[in-house]
């Protein structure tokens, strides 16, 4: 790896080596990545991906780390954190780089008296993550406001613009999870607001208060599992399986919300995964429903899925 490291430093002087990943995830869990790069300029991404592919380096790209569990053993390859921040308003549209936090997107819409994003108050993550996961809260999903996005094909390096229909959005999912394409920026279609920014803020604060009343504080990624259906949310199923407050090691299923998994101080990825597997088994045994994780679990060189287990 030393020779590759020297080449990386030559081509990308800001490359970091053996960087702990825990500090970049809201779980605060994760060992070191061999190589770590904070992407400030989206135009650099094709060259970095090309370097990784040419040198057989596994790579993983993420934004805010609000929906990720990194392995305690770290990542054998390169982890790229997208921190691109350009944002501009054109009429009633906002064009935002994938690294722009959702909170910044909301503030920019208020500043320009635009409406359509208020229900996203309190939604964590970045623009790129929102598109990839069709993120949403308070009944508003990314598909409802996305006009188009600029994406890069990691296989060919080709950059293209794609309209909303291209992404084939579904609940907490989109086509990019299968194709591996990466969002560089996204354009959101909003409307002019008849309310003042102060009135818009009051509406948003009310929504956020109600949201926070239902959710625990702490080191968490928010909802760990997707809701199987609107009338059978994962938190309710986990609660009825008798698992609220359950701990394994230093990880806990919140006593306030069954779909929130917490690092209560020094939890390992193994602790969190153990709780998740337990929740899946108990829910499957009691209700015959297979929970599917919403959180990305990043193994030592790839994304991994929880093993299916039918045992009670």
C-alpha cells in the first residue's frame, strides 16, 4: 500500500491516511479508513474514482454520516466524504451541491421566500443522501420536490443530467442504490410563498417540536429499519415484540422509540448489529414480517446487508 499511498499523496495532496471513521458518523462508531478524502470540489470526483479503479482500491462515498454504521475494523480502501457546498437560487428553483446539508437548503428557501420544503425541518443529512435514499419526513419525500440532478456513472466516469423520473423513486429507495451512480448536485422546484419568512419559521418550528417529542436524543442514526407499511411502522412492531430498552453491550433500543438504536457510550458496530438482528428475529417470529434496514452498514471493504435469519 505504501507505493499507492505515495501516488495518492502526489495526485491528491489533501489525502488523509488511517483516519478514524467514528467521528464522521452520528453513531460515533467505526475504525480507521486506509485513505480518507474530504471532497470540496465536485470536479475532482471523476479523477479520484478513476484512480481507485485503476489501482484496484475499494472506495465508499458518503455525505453527513447520519444514516451509516461503520465497521469497528474500519475500511480497507478509500472513504470519500462529500463536502461540496455550492448553492444558488434561480427563480423558484434551488440548485444545491450534494454536500449541502438539508438544513442549509431549508434556510436558503426561507431567505428567498420560497415554500415547499418546510416539512423537512429536522431532517438530517445532505442533498446527495436525500436523493439517493428518497429521504423524507412529515409526509414530504425527495421525489415530491426534485426536478433533476447531475450524476456521475462510476463505471464510465460519464456525467449527465437526469430528470426526476430517471431515479425510479420508491419508499426510502431509488435507482442509484443499484446503479452505483453518485449525485453531484440536485435541483429542487419550489413555489413563491405568500407568508413571511417569520411565519414560515413558526410553521417549521411547530412541525419540529412534534417530531422531537416522538424521538430520543443521543448517538443514533434515526430510524434503523424501513417501515413495512404506514399502518405497521417498524418502531411499533419492535415495541410490540417487547424490545424497547433492550441492550447488547453498549448499544440500546430506545425506550422512547423502538426504531431508534442508540450508542449509549462506547458501543461497537457488533453491538448495534446484534440488536438489529435480534429485532429482525423477534419481529419475524411474532408478525411474520421481515424488517429491512434503512441504515447503510459499511463493512471493511463494501456495503453489507443484515443476514436473514428465521430463528425466533
